[in-house]
């Protein structure tokens, strides 16, 4: 191909790129945007040149960033031209933060040994609207099917009159009913089942021989739900009904069993969540002949709802955690930062050798404030790991006594004037636990004891290691905890009602409790106002560890 042909091809590509009626985006392997055509720029609400060198994540809502990275990594490992996110709902976000559904196809090419990814992006809003219309049509079709079921039952009740011809019809109907994906049963006015389809038998676990003219469908229903229906009838209609069939008659008469969620109990005890509708079957004289029941299995839908509720609850909790972090951080960081600033300003004014003691005083205040800030940040980081399920237990052998002694020295800078820690040790020095969790537990308990005790007070640390348990106990003689607050101490951000003037985040004991749970231990707190607090932790001893 000669130069003229190349120029012509380039010109044709540029024309296609500039005039294409869909968004085209070119990015390198690191996700940086190299080029975007006018259609894509307009689609996302940007001006020419604003997207160049930006990350592709700019066009994706924040909640999808992690999944997007996984998709991009997967494409990088196996770069085959294909639609992106098959079976998933993909969304883009415009410059004005408006989200909208999109369809994306990916391709790639090499240029100067550099791999580039090409994404073809189109607005899927109209398609989503059409999908919703299709869903509505399906719902209308389902409603039509309900009427069809009634007609089938009506023909079924006329079998005495039409004999042979009806037998052929019933044979045809039976094939349809047994291949339906919903439970279908017919019962007489006494409540006994006279017909059940195949999916009904499979769902309930009973055979036709066990059901037909032998059982009532009420045996499938949860007894507590039936009792709840009795209470409803009693409260709303002033009637006391003992017999199940009488209850069924009334509820059908009052149209109370129509798309009602109920639990089907299988013969072996397993549960299925269904959407149940029971309608009366009447003859030409409007006399009751029986009932038609239709039940859709919604177990998977309920499971999906629970997953969604759990995810929403988790998202709300994380949102609360972030907002509380901002609130507490802005309050708790203010005092130590002010102390650091003022002490640093004053310390620089003491330039003479004989003023070293004054400098040391301010340096001590700076060190204490920095340690406080470090503790606050560590607490938030630890809570974040807990909420994200990123606590990984790593058992190893270490000298617990030596660890505690080092931590006492480390925390001495935070002690008030005249405070000291009396350390009592019983049993073996070595344990087989997660050293990081134990370190954080000890730091939290000792820091609390120091913080909530007065000057010239003695704190006690006891570590006992016998063949069955490892006991860690921290006792102080400080302000104590009100009795009514003890049950809430392990909750996030909870602070006792008598510590409003003492800095803290309300996360320390929450973290300690979660760590103790991870180590299969127990925690007990005893406290009395103005007489101090004792926190005792018991952890199972790991017998697989052998002292060297």
C-alpha cells in the first residue's frame, strides 16, 4: 500500500471517528483516555479536550469502579473483541453527575508495541424503557394466563356431561398443567385435594396417591401463618374460627388469599416461599363446588431481596461510619492539633540552654498529642478493616510478657503525673496467638485505663497463662461506668454518659470485642462509678503450640 492509500485510509478513519453516531473511546492499558470522538464527548456532557488524559473511571459511577477494574484486568489478559458486562446492567455518569444506562463493546489493537483498548459506547436508555414495556406486557400475559386457568377448571367440572369428548380435552389439559412452572391444585368444598399438577407434587414432596382425596392443601402451610390469619379475622371481623377449612372459606369469600405470600412446608421439612392465590369454583347456580389454588415459587426472589436488603444495610452502615468519622475526626483532631501548633510556637521561643526544661515540656505535649492522633487514626483504620471483613488471623508464637512490657513503656508518655502500671504475671510467657490483634487489644485497654484515671493513681495489668486459658485483665481506679451504659459499651461510637469532657471516639471497646470474637474468646466488664473499671478477657490456649 502506498502513501496515498495510507493517507486516504487515515482520512476515512478520521471521518468515521468524527462522524460516528455512537461514542468511541480509546484508552491505554492503564485506563488513561487517549482520544474520544465528538459523539461520546457530547453524550457525557463534556467539552472538547476535557476528557483527554483522564482516567476512564471518570465516566463510571463510583460504586462500579472496583468491578470495572476486574473487567479491565480480565480483558487485558484475554483481549477478545466482545460486548462488556454480559448479563449485567452497565451505567455511565455524565459531567453533571447524571447516571444513565449504556451498552459497551470492547476491542483492542497494537501500535508501536503499545496495546490500546477501544470502547464503543451507546446510550441504552431507550432499550431499558423498551425492556420495562416488555415486562409490563409479560405481566399482562400472566394475567391472561390466570383467566385461562379458570377456563380450564370450568371445562374440567363439566366432564360428567361431555364424557368421551371431555376425556380427550382433559388429557390435553393434563399435559399442559403438568408442564406448567407453577403449583396448581383443586380441592372440593370439604377442603380435600382432587387434583394437583406435577410441580405441586415436587414442591410439597407428596405423591398423587398421598394427596388426592386424602389431604388438604392446608397441611402445606405454616401453622404460625394460619394462626396469624385467625388473629386477623378475629380482629377485623369479630369472628373466632377454629377449623382450618372454615378459615379458608371466609378468607376466600373476603378475597384475602390473592397473591398472598406464604410458606409451603415440604414433607421432609424444607421451606418454599410462594405467592398464593385461591379462588372459589362455583357451578351455574352460583353454588360453591370447591377451590382452585395457584402458587408461584418466589424463593429465589426472596433470596435476592434479602441479599439486596443486606447490601443496602451494609451501605447505610458504611455511610453512617463515614459521616460519624467526619464528625468525630473534626472534633477530636482539633484539640491535639491546636496543642501541637501552640507548643511548637512556644518551644521555638526558648533558645537559651537553661530553658531546656521548658522546651522539654512543650515537646512532651507535642509527642502526647501526636500519639493521640495516631491512636484515633488507628481506631478508624481498624474499624474499616472490620467492616470490610479484612481481619485475617495469623497465629504465631511470641513472648506475651515481653510484648506487654514494651507496650507499657510505649504508653508511658501518655500517662498522667504520678500514674504507674503494676504488672502481675502468672504462668508461661509464650503463647500462640495473633500478635497484632493482641497488641491492639492491650493498647486499647491500657490507654482507656490511663485516660479515665486520675493523677497519682495505680493501674493494674494481669496476664495469666495456664494450660486451658490465657487471661488478660486491666483494672483502674478511675471514674467508672454508669450501670445503664454497660450494655452499650461494645457498640460503635458509643461513649459513656460521664466522659463527655474526655477525648475519645467510642470505637476502642468495639474493636477489642470484635478482635476477641475472632480469637474465640470472651470479654467481661465490671465497673462502679468513681471506683474504677476492670476488663477481663479470656482466650482459649492453643495446645498445638509447644515451647521451644
